C-alpha cells in the first residue's frame, strides 16, 4: 500500500463509506493523509467551578446535586443536572438526549467537559462531554484529539480510524525538501510531521509538525509562482491599445470623481495593456475603494479598440448583478458596446445563441462564471480577462485560451487586506497596484464590540432598521461540528430569530452545505428585499452588492481572524444610508477585547491586517477560525507570516544556486513541483 492506493483498500471502508469520503474529495490514501484536522480538542486538567468563564471550553469535576430534570420545549427534549464542588454549583444541559436521565440518575462524582455559556445571567455548560465515573477522564487528560471537517454520515471517529490505519500501514519516508533547506530552517522530517499533525503527543509536537507542513506548502506554492512568472515574462503583447476618447468621456461623465489612487492605478493598467508584454496585474483595494469601475474602464478600452473583454465572477448571482449594472451604465452614457451574460444555469438554447454571438464578435463584453472558459466557448479576439482572487486565473486557464489563439491580459481584483510585504510574495507572478483611499462620499461604518448581554438590544435595533426599510445580515454563531452540523445551527438560529423579530419580518438563512443554485436564489431574494434579515455562515464573504443592507451582526466574533471580520463587515456600507457593524463576543479575556477593539478603531483593512499580525501568537491556532479567501490546506497567511517570509527566502536561495532544480538533492522537489503544476493545484490554492 502507498499514497496512491485507493482508500477502499483500508479496512472497514466499503461502497457507502467510500462515497462519503469522495464527497470530501478524498479518493486515495494520500488524499486522506493530507486531510488535516480543522482544530483539536485539548483535554486540560479539571478546574474549580468558581473559575469557569463564559465562552471557554472547561473541564470540571463534582457531585451530581439534586434530581435530574427532563423537560420538553418546542419539540426539543432538554435534560439538565446541577453539579457541585467545594467552590460552587453549575448547571449542565443536554439537547435531544433523553436517554441520559437514567445514566445521570445514579448520582455520584462526575467529570464534565464542554463550552460555558451564559443563560439568564447564570453560567452553565451546554452539551458537555460526560466522564462517568470521573476517573475515566484521566486517560484523555493533556491529550489533543483531532477534529476533522465532516460531511453528513461521516463521523469524526470514522475519519480517525481510517487515518490511524493509513499512518500505520504506510512507509512514510517520502521526503522532497532538500536536506540543506530542512536543516537550515530546523524543520521536522515529513514522516514525523504527518504523524504528529493528526495525532500530536503534545502541543510542542503539534507546533513542530505544523511548521514543517506550512513551510512545505508555502515553498511549493512560491516556486510554482516563479515558474508562472517566467511564462508571463516571455509572453508578448499582440494587442494594440491606442488611447480612446470613449474611456476619457466615461471618466468625465461619471457622477463622482475618481480618487487619486484610482487614477494612478488606471494609468498603470493602460501602460501595461499597451506595453510589450501581456499584463498580469493585481489590483488590491479595500472594500468600497472602487476597484470595479477601474476594471470596467479596462473592458471599455478593449471593446472600443475592437477587442473582447471578459469579467469572471465567483457566483451566478454576482455575475448577473455585474451584467445588469454594466448594461445600465453603457445605456446611460451611450457606450456602443454589447454586453453578454454566460452562466452554467442557462438553457442549452440560450448558451448556443450566446456562443454564436461571442464567436462572431457581436458581443464585446462577456460577463459570467467559470462558464467563460469552457471548451465550447470560442472568442473572436479576447484581449482582457478580469477576474477576482476567488478564481485564480493560472496556467491551465491560460492554456485553454492560448489554444484558441488568445493570450489575453489578466487583471485580478482583490479585497483581501494583506500587508504589501506578504502580497508581493503571495502574488509573485503579478504586478501589484493598490487603491489605498476610499471615495469621499463614502459613509464610514459605525462599529461596536459588545458582550452577549447586548443581544436583545441588538435585535431591537435590527427591528428598527427594518422598519425604516433597511436590511440586515446576522453571521450565525459558530458551534463545534461534533455537536451540531453547520446547517442545523444556521436553521435553528434563523427559526429562533424569526420568533424574536415577528412574522412581519422575513428571515432567510444561508450555509455552506446548500447547493450553489440554492445560495444564488436566497441571495437574489435578499437583493430584492424579499428577505429582510439573512442569517448566514461566512459564505456571504463573497456575495452580491446589496446597498440597502445596513447592519452586520457577528455572533462569537472572537472566533474569527480580524481580516475575515473586516471582509464580513464589507457586506454593509455600500449605499447612501449609515451602516453599522455589531461584533458580539462571548469571551471576557483582555486579549480578545484588545484584538476586537482594533475593529472598533478603524475601517482601514490594511491597518487592521497589520495590527492583526502583531497580536497573533501560537496559541491563537486553537481559538481563532482562520481562512477567508487565501485558502491553503494548512497554512494561514496571517498566522504564518514569518514562515512565509522564510519560505520565500529559501525559494530565492534555491533558484539562485539551482534555477532548474537539476542537482541530485533537489530531484524529489522538482518531481513534486512538476506534479503540483500539472495537477492545477496552483489555481485551486488561492
């Protein structure tokens, strides 16, 4: 058995389980080994009941005090007990577990481990893990248990069981980091790292394993980017873009003046498009800085010079919104260019007619999703592709267009606030422009960081905003996947909020388990104000423009990185009305208050990202839900900024000594790099 063996070869995995693993994109044993835990349960020593704090996971040991209570509330069975030690009493509650009444009814000493919440002014534990008798906790104390991302039907224990087999059976000697790089950077061997990332013996082993895998991921990514940049630098510009009056007329006709930053970036794009080499440029700008109008100027420049331009959006609903807004703008300013919409959900007839207009050149600006680069689409003379960081436009996509006789200019738009030092590394194949000022007429968002006692006040404020005709987002509180599925959590919260707000307000919900068509339908209804309050997970980070949405309320804000919270905040403040963001935190620790206060002080994404970097420490790996747009398997751009810098320096040194990776010690690295590029992993990493 090796990493290329089918996962079916592991014991206990039949047809049904195999299909569940495939849903997680796990087909081989190697895929399984690189399916890393999303977090860990750390079984700490029990603490006195008097020391438990809201918003933390705690372990307590005490005696069951009084009778077991079993109640029914709105079809929900609730079992609860009180546990007492020498320092105090705490209530523990379980939902949908009526069988516990008999188990707990025996009384005696018990150990509970779970999240501490506040209910009606009193701290209690909800859905805690039970160790009865309490001595059974000793076996787990001080261990780190992996928690994996799940799909319905596949439990954490099933993944752990398969993972232990894979690690035990495999010869884990695959090592492609050159010894010089590994030793110079004090990195663990691959064999050790892969074992300890899944089943760490302690925190120190986990940190050591994770550092190795993060460094490896960054190094391969950076080397692949350098290859891509070499390709870009060799590609000549075959298009001619003389200055055209239509673009200047459009700029003068706009109901607002471009900011100095927008003008500067537009000059850089114009210079690129008329230069000797094909443009590969990233426009980095905070939410609301006006990146879209700059991209549109590039599309107009293409169209008025007789070429085609394409704009690729991450979702159909956003593509439709771009299509409508561009069409209306062209009509208003008499720009004689035809806009085409192309998405996957169109009928076969609609697609066929669209393909014909694109192939003939009748359509000048084509807006759509990934459907824009499907095999059936033939462009007459595509000169510019505008995309965003959700659709990394890399080697394979370029090859597809080049095969059709096109090597277009590429313009990538990014709203993720990344400090420039990191952006230069992460977007090493692109030239970078930054729009670092907001339009003068933009109303700054009013922010507040509050604790959970403010929740009812927040609901009252939401009601008031809706009564004034506005709309609101509520980011659903995060819960452990071992307790509830994400989907159930969103649906339950939306139901509760509907009861709270009353039937005159329509509450919708959105979560990652929904099909894309379902997500699009919900967002479209929200865009039309058919839904006034949208309860969602972070899937709305990339959503449509809803200028009427004025409130963003984030539950459990302490569980997110600041950059991600800033991205979420960017969903509001897009219209003429004053907007508000409420960050609700269940944590009372000073570190959390200090971190979240940065959002209170500033709406500048780049400042926030820089401050976020300063405050991060290794312990944050266990508390903050990372991610966002720059979505590596293991690495986190902000958390691992120092490792990213080291990997960049190692890549530079490697290329200086052995630019084609021909030395014997670099052969394994070269083979893996070729596999990485061939499989298109560069496009899916960002």
